[in-house]
């Protein structure tokens, strides 16, 4: 997610859907909501300082930040992708003591 991709999303006819797509693409790519928030916050500040956004578009941008940190209705919040379990390496399994059979 870059300043340019966020600006482009906000300039479309459906900025909410486009910004949502950017966030969900990042989640699918393995980023956490905290990482996305850390990326989007300075982008948001830059855009809001440089441009006077229409009120509805500004709300989309701020609402997306809120949804990333859980400051919204639970069904509207972004969730981190589930992490696969970390399994021990084959070498670690081979070194586990085994009970004597008898």
C-alpha cells in the first residue's frame, strides 16, 4: 500500500470499496492489521494535509483506520488472517525422548 494507491482508491466512484480492497489484499498477503495501520496512518496524514477531501471520502479514510484498530462495530472490524501452526522441525522431533517399550 502506497500513497499513490490510496490516493487512487479515494478518487474512484466507490472509495470505500477500493480502500477496503487495498486493506484486504494486504491481509491476504500476510500483513497484520497493526502493520497495515502503521502503513496507512502516515499516508492518511499526508493526504489530509495536502488535500481537502470531501467529507464522505475523509470519513472513509478515517473509518478504515478505526476498523484496523477495532474502534468500530465488531462486525465491521478487520481481522488478522489466521496464522498456521508452527510445527517442530524433523530434527527436533527425532530428538524427543521416547518411552522404552517393554
